[in-house]
C-alpha cells in the first residue's frame, strides 16, 4: 500500500459538507482505511462548549460537534461528492 493514508484518532483532515465547503475536522474514530467518524472543534467562546464530553451532537455541550450524525464518513473518490473527507 504505497499510498496508504495514516489514519489515527486526533488527526486533522478536511471535511466537505453538504453545502460544498471544506472545513477542518478531527478524526474521533477510525472504522476502516477509507471511513472515519469526524467531529468539528468548537471555539471556547461557543455557548455549547464544555470541558466534557469531548464530542457531542449538534446543539449539545461538548468540545467538538459530531459531523454526519456520527455516522461513518468516506474518503473522497470523485470531485462532486459531499459529506466526505480528504487528508
């Protein structure tokens, strides 16, 4: 696997949301070499920021907001895809 991506919890990747914008996101779980679970860090001034839990659903206190309803997010394989990640 010459082009294997080194995936690990805590790595920052780019996430393409449904509106087509790329955003930085953190890996919170690795489910396969091409699928991960992601969360977006909140700013400490965010009303929903808290010291625990580390990740939470949208609108719930936590340091990070789960992306894609905490479902697996696949690696981007074509240009027009959304809800995907890339290194």
